[in-house]
C-alpha cells in the first residue's frame, strides 16, 4: 500500500453503491417506460454491481484485520474470495441477460424504444466511466484486488451501455431495425461475461499458488544478491496473496560467520525485498553455508 494514499476502500465502495442504486432505478424505469429490453438488461447489470459493492464492503472489514493466532498469515485470502464472488455474480448476470435476449428473438417487440431509454443509457455511460476511474485509482493506491475487480465491473457497465444506446437509437430507423434492441442486450451480456473472466482468472491462479513470472523472480534474486555478505540465492519460491507476493528463498553466506551476523544479513534481505521488491508483503529467508566448489546458482 502507498503510504501517501488517502483512499478508503469503504468510502469508494459506498460511493459506488449509491451510484449503482441510482442507475439501477433510472435504467429500469426508463427501460420499462421506453420499451427497451437492452436498457432493462443494463439495469440488471447495475443490480449485480450493487451486490458486489455490498460484498466488498463486508469483506473489507475482515481482510484488513491484522494477523491473529488462527490466521498467522493475515486475512488477505478473503479479498481473493470476494473478487471471485464479484466475478461469479457478473458471470451469472451475463448468462441470464444473454438467455433472455436470445429468447426475445422469438417474440420481438413491435414498438420502438423511447427517447427516455436512450438518455438513461447515456447517463449510465458517463457516470460509470467516472466511477470506474475513481475506483481503479483507489484500488491501485491501496493495493486491493477486490477494489480493482469492482472497478472493472463498473467499466463493464459503462462499456455495455454503449451498444445499448446505439441499439436504442438504431431501432428508430424503422420496424425492421427493432430487433437491434435484443441484439444490444446480447452484446451487453458478452461484455459482462468477458469482464467476469478477467476478474476471476487471477483469483483462480492465486488459489492454486501460482508463482510469480520469471522476470519478477530475477528481480528478487538481484535485490537479495546485492546485499553485502550474500554469495548466492537459490530455491526462490513465490506465491500471490491478494495480488501481493509472499517469498521463500535460500541465501548462501560465509559458513564461518557468526549467527548474529547471519541474522543481520537475513533481516536485511527481508527488509530490502519488502521495500524494493514488486509488491512484496512477506519474506522467509533460509540461511545456508556457501561452498564455492558446489554452486547452486542453477537451482530453481
């Protein structure tokens, strides 16, 4: 987390919840009065945003707690679970809206959507894009993958409202174009499903203890081996916990040095990796005696 950051997960998410609640009501009323399936579908998308806002608000009270006896590594996995929940709810919303839009082809509307539906879609595009930028900036500032996932959820709502607005506008060209309203609803569902995948994939990789890429591990090695007294580093193991790295590595030092000196080197390795490393939150250092005749540099 950036020490100069003054963002609050709860404040940003609460702001998003109020915006989504307003948009959900506006789009549902406008879509119903304006006879637009696409805008009603967009309202359901905003309703799913409300659900995820509540999940982030509730989850943040848990994952921000410090480590305790039952959770010595902290509670950051809760944040990953919330992000997966956000993605899952988004996927369900996309599948449901897509199914309804496909079914609508069997009973197409004979009435063109009203102007109120178009203006509701335009309001959604502008407000959700602003909400996306605010939420994403704060998510990066505090280092929260759940907040960043919620930001992408907001962006999917903004993007999905674009084909909605175009479909509503094009349906006024003539009776043969009325089907575009249902097409717009299908496009909305595809946007939603893509956003769900983008949110869920990193979380699924994290739960499988997916390692950091090679360039990140090379950076870890460079930082550790730059410390005086460190001859080599090997057996670097990494895993992500809520988008931050937990590192386990072996450091080879002079076998004749004192335990106190070895402890100082291990502490310096840990501190430097946390301060200079790529979003590192915890490091476990194992000391080993260095033998120049049996280099382990080629070890993983």
